[in-house]
């Protein structure tokens, strides 16, 4: 997605502006435009040597600051999500290594679960074909089950 302001660079920062009448407008900005508009503070002249930090205003509904949120690790109200959105992405990246929560499963575990699901479905299909005496199709399913079982064994052995 391109920056809403310059239209040239990829947008890296997203924030929602809430008007007094409650209307919301989503903005997508590149790093340079975020600094120029004051959404992102350029600290390259400070002792942090080139690192930048987001400046986020307090929640307009409950008055909670982002620093209060980080200290308490609880939002004051539902509107805090929108008020702190620009800084939340960086905060989530810092504490969990990603902007998105992927649960406790590893990618390999997801693959193992998919294989096990396929095996269950194929075994049901095999049983159905044998009952219906469709042996040629049953043989193909049996071979597919064997391939999945070998793949599953390789994942489980490490």
C-alpha cells in the first residue's frame, strides 16, 4: 500500500484519526511523511543514533497515556486501541516479534496438524471405498495415506 500523503513510498505507519463527531479516518503513511507530519518523532539527532519513536496522544475518551498502558498492560477503554494504534504495532513487534499474534503453535506444528487432518479424511474415504468395493480407488487412497504417514513420521522425528 502506498503512502496517502506522497503516494510514492510504501506506507509503514497506519493510524486512525477520530473527529469530534465520532467519524474515523484511517491514514497510511511512509516513514518520511510520518516524521514530517509529526506522527513519528525523528530521534536521529538524539543519543539513540537514528532510532525513531512514535508520539501518541492520550486516549480522548478515558485520558490514558500510552506510557500508562505499557506500565499497566491494560487499556483504559475500547477507544484506547484506536488512540494508540500507531504505537501498538511497534510495541507488539518488540514484545512478541511480530505485529500479529500467531498463537503458541510453531509453523511445523501447523503442518503436522494439517497432515493429521488429511489422514483422518483419507482414512474415512478409504473405508467408504472398501465398503462400496471400489478397490482401485481404495488403492490410490491407501498409497496417499502411506505418503502422508511417511511425511508425518519425518516431522515427528525432527
